[in-house]
C-alpha cells in the first residue's frame, strides 16, 4: 500500500487537518541508516511530522527540523518540502534501550527530555524563518504540539506513531495534525479535545486498515473536506554531479592538495547514507575543469 498524506478542513473551516501514512518512507529511512527500533521510532515520528508540515508550504518552499535532546540518539535532522519529499538522519542510529514503563519503545529516553526542537523554513525570502521551543517530553508528538502553540501561535494536536517489528522493519508509521483556526466555537473546541483524548494510537488504526482520511474522521466525524492528497516519499538532493560541482568549487589549490596528499576523495551524505568516491584520475579531470 502506497504512502498517503491528506490535507483538509472541517467544521466550517474551523479546524485545519492533516493525516499521513508514512510506512514506506520510514521504512526507507530505516534501511538506509540501519536504525535500531527506538531510533527508527524517533526518526520516523520526526519525518512524519515534517512531511505534514511540508504540506503546509507552497511551491519551492522547504523546511528543516532539528531535534537536539540530551539523550543517546544525539541530533535528529529532517528536511521536507511542499512536494512531499523528505530526507533525514539521526546521529546515533544504533541506540538500544529497554522498553519504557508502558512496555513500549522508550523514545523519550532515546531523544532526551531536555533540549530543543528547531524549525527552519525557507520561504524564498532573504532570511529564513526560525522557530524553536524547549523539549517538553521527548516523545515528539507533544513537543510538536508545544511548538505550534508557542512558536506559531496555532493551537494544535499532533499524533505520531511508528510500529517496528522484531526484525527492525517498519510495520506501520503515520500521524495527524489538527489545528484550531480563529473563531472556533467553545463547544466545538471541547468536542475536539474529547476526540483527541479518546483517539486510539495511530499505528493501531493503521493496523486495522484505516486510511489517513479515516484517521481524521475519528477526530472530526464526517464533516471533513479534503483539499489535497500527495504521496510522501524519501528523496535526497545529493548526486554525483552535485558532489562534482562542490569539489570543483573548492578551487585549484585545494583540489591539487587533495590529489597530492590523499590521491582520492570520499564524500558522505548524512541524509541518504550514500558515499561518493573519486579516484586520482577522476580528480585530475576535475582539476582540469576547475582550471578552465
């Protein structure tokens, strides 16, 4: 089943809603970085949130999410854009922790409960938008909820989930974001709060065969108007051609030093875990191009 991300409104445009199934996307991240289960869950939750936040953008706009907690995972970094393209990595993919008190993956213990969540948006202006909030739980759903309320002044509810199998593969991944628009009636807000509190885990709904649209209907009922649907996908912007341009941009002196001292070059992309290798003759050819 393909991944799917939907965006819509409900209750006479009183709330804005997003929901996503990101199982294939998170599975690709797990395979590329060989993440252990708790790292997969943390990285997958962040990537799912980023995919939905990217869907809030337009055109060529893009965003970067950085989660810097004091847990053993280190930093989580995710890039996403309006087209649903997502990439990301975690500093320490092989973290393993015992289950938490609820018998679930200890994401908060891995991420850490002290630190910051940063969101950097490239909106095509001279300076990017930068927002940040302290981590309040490390579970990430609550942290993104806090980010929207504090940094963007948009009351929101964020649910994120990743279910990992015993062989480290991703069984289900997905999430939702519900945002309250100005003018929502008090009784509607109370109804929404009750619906969020009674919401089953996202992965449980996915396991029952629910679609992202079905997940949203658990929250808002049938008064749902879908506006957009895309397939979120892993996509890295790196390529051999781009790495070549980077090496050439180093200039003749630096390229010559690289050839004479090392005889080769290796460039590793953190986001997709690809390594580009260039031998001596290849670097000599790049040197000639840089010299032109």
